[in-house]
């Protein structure tokens, strides 16, 4: 199992910790294994997970039911169902290109959320001493109140 070769998207900010790609789902909701190709002598092999390989044709992978954005951080986007009737005899890469870019859009949104979260965390870390002192102030106030009452 594991992952085969496929095109990935990375950002300068997050590098390989958030590398996105087009993921494939089969009709039963499972993720297919990479398709292994042997070179002519059989001495070398390559495993490929590129979504266009899952077209159900001979020597390819099982036919994909849906595409979704995936990320190296384990995030997965919503599935985009593939209409194979619409694709018909056209090249999957061309016909499914719209779905692939929808996956990219989902991943791009994910990266936006990650970036926002990262900025928020940095801000909270800087604010921590301030929060600690305000907790102390509340404790002191409660104690005083107990004494007087
Ligand atoms: Zn991610």
C-alpha cells in the first residue's frame, strides 16, 4: 500500500507538511492502492497514484468513483463524483480536469484555514503572560470577598 507517485501541490509557507494532491475514492468509499508498473525487463517498478490512472481500463487502476483533495497532514476534502458517461471516450485528464481543479480549490481553502490557525496560535502564544496575570487578579478578588463575607 502506501502512496505512489503523483502530482502534489505545496506552498512556500508549509512545504511538505501540507502537500496536497488529488485523491481517489472507489465506489465502496475505499482508497485504491497505487498501481505498479514494471519496466520492460521487470527489474524496476514504479508505483503511481495519479488520479488519471484509475480509469478502469486494462493495465490501469480500478475505476475511480470520486475525486477529493487530500493533504499530507491527513486532511481530506469532500468527494467530487465522477460522471463517466460524460467523460465517455475522452481522455480522463481532460474530461476530469474540472473535478481535479475543484479538489485543488478545496485544498487551497484548507491551506487558508491552516494559515489562519497558525497565525492565531502565534498570537495566543504571545498573549499568554497577559492571560495568566488576569487569572491571578480574579483569584485575589475572590479571596478578598470570602474574607469580608
Ligand atoms: Zn494539510
